């Protein structure tokens, strides 16, 4: 394609400064999520699913009432199978080499046009930093369009944006009032006005590697046409000191984005995308209707909808840096929303095409089904195990833990520790044994969040608990780390 053909048409290129609702004009590419006939998370459970859950719940209650010990045995065996599946998957992922190395970079004249979408709500404290991070991206400006999407009632963030001298490639859109007020709805509003061939999502606190867009563009160009999305690794900045939640969050992200997702990509399996730094082919994204505005983990959902439609997912190596939640008040509602969204995604795809596609069904079980079930079962089962072990110990001061149970716990923790340590090293860090041992307590906290997720899944399925972010310059982490403070290892 000729060089000038891949530039953004000046008539459609973003203008400097905020753009009002009146200035936006009609959507160039309407997506049609207003049609409720489409299946999605606006329908929590189908009639068949609701009937199945009701019957299963009734039978479970009857079983517990008639024979509680047999019921506990069934739950124990279910937990054993789920925990074994998770441990085996993590261990296999940790032993899987990374995908092929980066393809050669494309010359500027061959680079495709790129749209960046950054949906913000109540992010006045970090919007200036976000614009700075977007401006640091190494990509020709005549091929770059950045759309910052604000909500109509968010006057504070809108005032903060008006105070910033925006680069010429950055445009501000105002999502019209409406429901649900969610991130995917804002992303769809922006996608309808996107002019790039590729599109990427960034969150308010993101600091992407400057070369990330070029690597994604080169990977798309070097791959088969079925490749529709590339996930960049999300790395948690090292706070420089040990706090329990940030250290566990960092370890969890390292295992997930540096080990599990690259392995699933190498195995040719689908996986739930992360909430940010997903690079899409715009045509494929529009083909499936883009993001479900009613799903509170729209990233996990859209990945499985892409593969169900015949597309493929992949990963790249240049990371996006994020900050971790430092308090229970930040971590708990965010984690409950993630688990609730994974429950929504499971419910939607269990009644869709995925069960009829063996590889995609296996991927759904290995990722979302296993993690959701484990989150709900781990805390209660471990509590029962601790009580049973205590009662067993008191008469004769001796434990009688079944050998298979002991083996399961060792395998579960050992595989998680190996995957976490491997991920931290691949991200350029050094794992700490204290953090690895802390995973056991972290898993129990996940069950607390799963309880809230289950409650909200029933009573408030589309409610979005907002995660508050703080600018790095004023955060507890002190000075900002550079995006190259960790290099991917073997």
C-alpha cells in the first residue's frame, strides 16, 4: 500500500483540545448493541440456566439436610478436581517456552493507522499523567488517533482535561448519558468514531512501553489473517518495599501475563484478555459487535467471542506498567467485580457457540470455569479442613491428613509458586519466598471477594465498582519507574 494511503485523512484526524458532544457528529460505524435480541450479559441467566441452577440448588440442599457428611465429601472431591486442574495447568504453563521472538519492525511507511481508546471516569488525578504516557509512544503521528472518553456527568475530569495542553493526535469524546454506565459502553462509543486499522485500549493508570504499538503492528503483519487480538503483558510496578496486597497482586499478574497467557497462546487456545493493552484488528472487533456494555469484565468476554467467530488470539512482549491496589478498600471491590464479570462471561458463553467448539470449550474450562470455581470453593473447603484437622488433633495430638490431600496442597502451592517465580523473573524481577508463601492467605481473601461477587451477580449484575487511581508522582511508591526497568527474561 502506498505511503500516503495509510495516513489518517486530515478530515478525520483528531483535533487538538477537547471535543464536545455537539462537535462529535453521528457515529461513522454504529455497532448496534442497543438490540437486546443479541445474547449478552444483559441476560444474567437464560431460562434453562436458571432452571438448572434452581434444581441443582434444591438437590444440594436436600443432600446436605439428609446426609451432611456425604455432601461434604462431594464438595471435597469437586475441590480436589478443580485444584488439581489449576495446579497442572500452571505447572505446564511454567514449563512452556515463550512464543516466537519479536518480528522485525515495519518501516514507517508500512505502519497501519492506529487508534488508542482510553475510557476515563473520575480520573482527574491521573489524566495528565496518562496524556504524558500516550505522548511517549513511538509511532508516526500522522497514523495515530487517541480518543479519551469521558462521561457526561464527570465535570471534575472534564475540567482537568481542559487544563491540559493536549497533543494534536488526542481527541476527547463525551459519552452520552445512558445506561449501563460502564467502561465497555464508553469503548463502543469511541470505536464507532475510530479511524485506525488497529485499536488498543488503555486504562487511566497505564504506562505502556513506547515501542508497544510498533511491536503489535509488526506481529499482525507477520501473522496469518485469523489473528485478531494481541495482549501485551501487564506488569505491576515494584513498590520497593513489602506490603501484602501489592506484593501478591504483582506476583499474580506475573504468573498470569508472563506465564499462563503466553502458554495458552502457544498451545493455540483462547484466553480471557486483560482489561487493558489489548490490540485489536478493528475489522474483526466490529464484526463481532465490539464490547458487551453489560459485562463488567468485557475483556474476558470479547476474547472468547472473537475465537468463537473463528479468530485467533496472541501475545506480545513489550509491557504496560500499572500500579497495584495498596488497601483492602481498593482491592476488594475490584476483585469482586472481576469474579462477577467472569461469572457473567461463563454464563453467556455456556449457552453460546463455545460448548460446541471443543478447543474453545476446553480453554473456557481451563481459565474462567476453573478460576471462578476455585475462588468460591477454596475458602470454605480450607475452613472445613482446618476445623477437621483441629478436631482430629485434639484427642491424641496427632494429625491424620489423607496423603492425597497433602499431595494436592503441595502440588497446588508448588505449581503456583513455580509459575509466579517464573513470571517475576521473565518480567526482570527477583521472586521473594515470603511473597510465595503468602499466596495461601491471598487465596482465602479471593473467596471473600467471591462471596460478594455471587451476591452482586444476583442482585446487581451490571453494577461497576470504581477503582480509584492515584498519580505516580504523588503515590506511596515515590518516584516513577521507567517503562524499561525490567527486561523480559527466558
